[in-house]
């Protein structure tokens, strides 16, 4: 029997609560966080010393989140003015 969209949502929420109750959230997401961090390292010149690569990767990470914040602010402004 197929579940309705609201039943699928409830089942997914139930599974998320069970997961968080039975597993350490840091270990559950460790691989994803590592891959995200490494994606910025991959953008930096590999010939640089490791400490400089990490410093530059951290600036790329911060720039990424600032880009997201700017896009969010623009979208909020557009929604508020009725442009979207």
C-alpha cells in the first residue's frame, strides 16, 4: 500500500528521531562534513604548504557562506517587495 505524502513525512520524521536517539550525531555526519571541508581544499593550489592551503580553504568556506547569506538577503528583499 502506497503512503500518502503526509504519511511519508511522518515516517521520515519518526526515522530521524530514532536515528538521533540511538546514534551520535557527530559520527553520523562525520563523512559528509569531511567531504564538504575537503571540497574547499581541492580548490586550493596543492603545491602550497599544508598550513597555507588550510588557511586559504577556510577563506573559501567563509566566502561560500557569505555568498549564501547575500543570496538569501536578496531573496528576502525581493519577496518583501513582491518581486517574486
